[in-house]
C-alpha cells in the first residue's frame, strides 16, 4: 500500500472513533436527562390531566372520590345512611330524627298542616325497621316509633331565612314534645349557616345557556329547510309541545328549541320563523360539557341547512373563541357540582333546581 492509502485509512479510522465517542456521549447525556425528569416526577400533559378540557364523563379520578368514600365509610356513617329513606341526601338536606318511647298511632301528633308554611320540609315515619312512610301514606292508620324531619337547604323557589329556620325548629320541638321523644340531629343542625352556603352554591351553578340561530340574509327561515331540519330522530316534541334535542345514547334532554318569544315552535308549511332559541338548563343537564359539544354540533348543522348564523342574546355573532370560553365556564360549573356530590341532571340536582 502506498503512503497516501495508509494515511487515508488511518484518517478514516480516526473519524470512526470520533463518531463512536460522540454518540456515546450523547446517549449518556440523554440517559441523565431522563433520570432527572423521572426523579422530579414531572407529569405529562394529556387528556386525563388537562385542566381545561378533561372528558365530561365524570370519571372517579376527576375528584379522587375514593378518598372521599374512605372518609365517609365509618360504621356509624354507613348505619345512618342505610336507615335513611330513599332519596334523602344528608349533603343537601337537614335531617332531624325523633325516637319515641312508645309506639304512636295516627298523624295528629306530627302536625302535617304546619307543612304548608314550611317549604322544602318532608316528614317520614316508621315503626321499628319497617319501610318509611311519607306524603299521602301519612294517614290515621299509621303506627310509628321513629320520625324524620327533612329540610331541603336550597331551592330555586324559596330561601331559608331567620324566620323560616325558627319556624322549623319550633315545629320539630312541637312534634318531639307531643310524642315524648328523644331528638337527634343527624346532619346540618346549624340550619341557617348550612342553608346560606348551599344557596351560594345554587346561585353559582344555577345557569341557563341561551343561544340563537337567526337567518343570515332573509327575514325568516325557508319552510322546506325547517321541516327537513326538524325531521330528525334526535329532536322530539314533549307533552308541552316543545321541541327537545335528545342524546339518543341515554335519552337525556340536552336543550330545548324555542321561538324568539320563548314559546313552542310551529313547524309547518305556513311557518314564519325569524329565529330559533336553544336553551340549556345547565345544572339539570347530565354530562354538561359533553351535552354542550353535542348542542354546538346541532347548531352548526342548523346554520348550514337553514342558512343561519349563531348569535348571543344581544344578537352578536358568536365565533369559535366565544364557544371555547363558554365550554371552559361550563366545565367549572360541572366540577363545582361534582365537588358537592351532586351529579348534573340527577335527582339531587332536580331537588334544588326544579
């Protein structure tokens, strides 16, 4: 071999050695970086921990409900829960229990006529471990040695005041005296304080989402397009003749479709409809953000088929940025309700928001 060939061979060998050393150094640096990240336990951002756009399907880990259940799983708490009537929720209601020394007969000693002045109050009675009786079942034939007085803490229809709380306490004491019983407060004995907190919560989440679709260029929608759009399997007419958008997967009502005056829509060949109002009763809608996404899909379909435009209550055109901000707000409402153990659209939600 010539001197030139030998020199090139040596040079090539040196280059290969340099590349191997460089790759080894890079691999070592990457390994150290991974170890550093692992040591800091830095979370990765994904669909499960995105703080704004989590799934709306209410997974248990959203609120770490297992820890909550552990705190509430003592024997005494389980015993109280198992002995309460179906539908009574100690988180949103005050519950007073009276146990009598002897079996009582008839309804005269529970003064049911007083309930007319006590909104949100229910009375339950039973004898030993029999089924609880309430409402129309409370007649002269009842026999009981246990009484429950339940006061709902918040409602759309009324607010607990100093006077109403005093009236309730007086009513409970009146029953206790009449049947010579022993009174125990099972939950929320500080009625005014607990009612105030629950009413503040109600005000925070008690929202109605109202959006409108109006014609883009004409004075009203074309009747043929209207009939075609409303002839959908997921739009039903309820017993009040109001069109409702239904989630076909679970049969839940997502929103109502109304006229601009808030009255039911009349869809026929003579319809002269200048706009469609879509109204969502937020706390009474299951899976709020999931339902909102379906509502927006329906709106986009309507604007396309009816040649319409989406506007707010002030007739200002709504863009995607506005929709995203509404979504984030609804997500906060959703999480606030779940933190109170009140699932949107549940029976407990309907108690407060009916």
